[in-house]
C-alpha cells in the first residue's frame, strides 16, 4: 500500500515537471518568434527613416535654392 502511494506521488510530480517544461518551451518559442519577427521590421523601419531623411534634405535644398533665386 505504501509502495502504491509513493508511486502515485512521483507520478504527480513528474506531471508537474512536464507542465513546467511545456510552459517554458512555449515561452522560448514565443520569444524566438518575436525576435525573428522584429528583426526584419526594424530593418524596414531603418530603411524608411533613411529614405525620409534623403527626401527631407532634397526638399530643404529645393526651398533654399528657391529662396536664394528670389533675392
């Protein structure tokens, strides 16, 4: 009888370990997914900001040239 209780008690602990292991695996998977998603998005945002900088510079140069020609 005591042997059966010991065995069933160990089974409960193993099940708890499996649940904890599955939860950590899910967290690691979500972290990896977020990381792999954010890297390309950050590159796109950086490229967009670079493009906007170039366009803004061209606009300012155009405005400056227009004002310089009017004097």
